[in-house]
C-alpha cells in the first residue's frame, strides 16, 4: 500500500479506537433516551452507507456497538470501501464477544485480500481453524481463501479448501466459478499431492480426485479417455453432467492428440556429445517399449538444415524430436521449409518468434530459481539472501531468482558471489556478521578485568538463504552456516537447487547437509517411480553418472509428451507428470517444469511436500 493510503488507514483506525474494543459501561435508560433524543436516528437505516453506519455505531455501547460495526464493515466490502472495512475488522479482532470474533473472520479475510495485507493474510490463514469462523460464513471463507491460494499458486492449499467447500449445499450455485477453479488447481498438483488429498477425502472429493487421475492416465489416448470418463460417470452419479463440468474438462474430451506413425529423432550421434545423445536415445526407446504402433528412426543432427529437410522428406516422418544443441535449434526452428511438428530438446531463443506446432523442452535451471522464489513468497520470507558460485549457469539462476522475487512485489534480494573456499568462508562471516560480534566480545574483554563468558551473535534479519552451488561447495557451506549462527538465534533455513545434489553422498556427508532443502526432478529422488524403468536404466548404464541419468529421464519424457502436446497447447492448465517434473506448456510453446523437493533429514535424503 502507498503512504497516502496508510495515512488514511491510520486516521480511520484512530477513530475506530474511540468506540473501543472492550465492553463499555451500559447506559442507564434515561441516558440512552437522552442520547436518542439528541442524535435522532435516520428514518431509513437500511439505506445508509457504510460510513454512515460506522458513525451510527457511536450511539451504542458494548456488544450492540460491535454488531453495528460488523454491519458497517460488510457494507464497506460491498461498496469497495476496503480501507474502512480493514480499519473496522482490525479493531474487532480482539473483541471480547466470541460471536463477534467469529463473524469478523470473513470480513478480515476479505479486507486483507482487497488491500494486499500479505503479513496479516499469512497469519490469519495459518492460525484460523474453520470452526472458528461463523457457520454461515464458512463457505464464503473457504471460497475467498481458495481464490487467494490459487492466485499465489499455492495449489495444494487451494485444492484442499475447495474440496471442503463441496460439502456445503448450493456451493456451486453460490459460486459459479467453483468447478473451473477446483479443476485448475487439481490439475496443477503433483501425483504425490493428489495422493495426499485422497487420505482424508469424502465422497465428492474422491470423485474429483479420481477424474484428475484418469485425465492424466489417458492423456494422448482419446478413445481410452472417453471410455474411462464414461465409466467414471457411472461410478459417480452424484457428480455434475458433462455440460456442467469445467470447460477445460469438456475440451479435453474432444481434442485429438498428435498420433504420428513415424518419428524422427535428431541427435548428435557422433563427436563430443555422443554419450549425452545416447542417454536421451535410450530414454526414448525405454518409453517406446510398450508402443509397437510407431516407427522411430535416429538421425545424426550434425548436418546442414537442407540435408536434414531432405532426409526427413525422404523418410516421410510425421513428427520430429530434437535437435539437442542450442545453435541447431535456433537455426532449424526458423527454417520456412521445416513443416513437421517438432519437440526441440533445447530452449527457444527469446529474440525469435515461435512458429506453429513447435515445442521446446529443456532442463532449464532458471525454472528452479523461479520455483524457489515462489516458495519463499508462499512462506512469507521477507529478507532472503542468494549466494551463487561465479559460473555462468549459477549467475543466470541468481538473476532469475532476483527477477522473479521482484515481480512478486518485493525489493531486490541481497546477492553474493564466491569463487573458492576462502571466498566462501569470508562471505559467511561477512553475511552473518559473526566477525563483528567476535571483535565486540574481544573489546569487552579488554575493558573488563574479570574474564566473562560471551557468546558470538549473528544477524537476525535474514530469514532464508538460497544457495546456488555444486555438491562440493554445498558440503562446505551448509555446516559452516550451522556453526556460525548464534545458539540464541533461530536457525536460518537453507535452500538449494539440483546443482547441489549428488547421489554419491555417503552417510557422513548427508549428515553434514541435514536441514538442506532443494529442488530436484522426481527421477533423482527416493520416490516410488516406475521400478521397471529404473531396472532398465541400470542395465543400460554401468555407472551412476548423474548427468546421464537426467538426460535419460529427459528422453523418456520427450517421447511420452508427444501425445499430450496438442491438449496442452489448447489447455495450458493441463499438467503432464514426468520423470523430470510436472510439465506444463506455456503460451510460447516452451515446457515449464515444476520440480519436486528433496531434503536431508536424520542423515538421509527424503522427498518432501513444499509449501
């Protein structure tokens, strides 16, 4: 909020205090009669504005006054006089009357949302249980909180509240956008989050969750999807008819996917990138194992665009995967003669325009930085620090985090870089100001003749650290931060990217990283992935080279994405659950990954839900 609004709020808040939030002494009959005589009540109370009702509340004391203030706040919300609503609802937060507090919860939520009071919102939503909201307001409380969670991309919290809302009669008629908002958030969840919701789901909630699961299971398979949906309708007769379903569901049932019979895969099969190409190739073949209807041909991409066009034309292919190398992607994607639907295995150049039926799939590290910035916003961190190694990828990630953080409405975060261990040691001392604290302790010791025990203190204003570094650098950093933070200060949560993760860590190294949380593709975490795929990978690769593991997963997802691209092109909310993450297609044809979260806890790596 700007300063002028804050001043207005301040004066309104002051005037609200005049009415008091504690019960006042009750007026005698003669005093009340005299007040009513001196301050005549307007003839048509129902026609008063919110501010008139607010003024009218001065004629009352105690609980009646608080009820009149509630009425004024409701009218202020209706009239979009949100600062007045905020001032009143804030003053009633600590009302001594339980019913007033219950009825004030919804008003406080609406006022906070309308005036963008992020801290107040976070505290209210965290501390308020549904039974603390007045019964007649609970459906609306669930709806408005779900809208807020959805806007903040907190899809799990939004889905949970919307599924609870399904229990309330007339919820869909009272909130016509309910089915669309519920579907939008359910389709954004990971598979594990859907499983989490199923644990305490009621009948209607289970029906929605089952529909979400089948939409993923049969994506790219229109006939199977139609049959599964028909079976779902028979098994869930209490659910809305197709015509009343979200438009996205209706469109999903009608769209025809890409169904190529011959697929060309362009990879650098020779030279320095041969091993990387081979990992992608094996991933594609693993994904295609159960699909005998399609023919796959592999072509060395290190040819001129004209040669590749001639080869593809001769082979009469229907779809292309690749190429992998950025220079080739930039060149080929702009060829006018390139008419095949193509899933390029690298990013789109931001200076070039996307052409029809061109899609771009890259294991972008910037996606991880953006996801972490969003998580920090959801956790209401205010003073994050970003520490990065000085290589190109790490610095790009640092800039992406900073840009995303500022786009979320925050000031630029503190950014630091380091080159080596010495830099890192000095940086931590500088950042936490532990050296300054040690100097102060030494100065005190020189002034006081008797030796005193003094603890080193560290900064308290940093509430999160985002580290962008390799595994070795991370193993140096995390323990050093742990021992540098004062025992009297709260622990600073440390987050990292997949660049910090190594599957080769032993128990001792994992112990040193306890508490570290990081983004990672599901394939690289200890989750219940498809075990036959894991067994097949281990047979193909004798070593656990992590870069090859990631490229294998990329190839696997690239093949399976073919069947979903047309649906995702039309319906951006559709999420494809892959080995590399939750994959969504943005308007410019680029695949955006939402990764899973891993955490070192009790000397081992576990998968966790965030936020």
